[in-house]
């Protein structure tokens, strides 16, 4: 009898697949995916060394898995100190878990012809958050002195889109 070895990444994608398939779209799905992702964060065997490498120019995306039917994608984002996203929103639901390091997130709301800050959080290892469009306008920055890695689960096929970003906001921040 032969026993197939399950890698940590395979175990994670199996858990994520079950969470997506066994939940209804919306907040229930975001919660189910967050619950499935959390126990895997921080496992040093989850990512290969090359998937932990950043890019000195901007944060780097490593595509780890896409469900066969495109129902979800799993990516690792590697952030070197000071790297940030533009202010943006998403095409689909998203669950983010901090694998290593920490990330500073600023959330925004629309206010006339600009944006207003609605919240700020610093998330450390093991922290999981969910985003559910519309109203998911935010910016993420690595404000810490070391590299940060976060795992993002998106409700779409990132390999076809290249990104989960719907819009970038170049509006003034009011107040």
C-alpha cells in the first residue's frame, strides 16, 4: 500500500476548496475561507524559498493555486519594507492572512470628489481579514523594518485577470 504525502500547500488548497464549495456567496463565504486559511498561516513549510522573494521595485505576487473552475485563487504577496499598494478596490471577495511580518492597512470611503480615511489597522502574523465589495477601498503598506508575506484568497481566477484590483483611486484624501 502506498501513501501519498500531502504537502502543506495541498492541505491548504484542499481546505480552501471545501470552504468555497460548502458556503454561500457573500459574508458566509468570506468567513468560511478565513476560518480555513487561519490554521495554515506561519507554517514555514507552506511556501518554497523562491515564493518568499520580494522585488526591490514593488510588492511581488506569487500565484500559488487556481481552482480548476476558477472559483478562487491563492496568491502570496511579498512586501519589502516601505512597499505599498495604490488605493484600490477589488473585483471579488478577498480574504487576507498575514503569514510573516506585519502590514498596515488604511481603509477609505467616498466623500464627494475625494476619499476619507475610515480606519487603520496593523496586522501581524496570523491575522486574517476579509473584504467584500462594494465598499472595500483600501491601501496596504509594509511599514515594518522586515519583509512581510501575506496570503490572499480571491473569488476569481487571478491567472486570467493578472490581478484582483477593480479600480485604482487617484482622488484626494479629505481630512
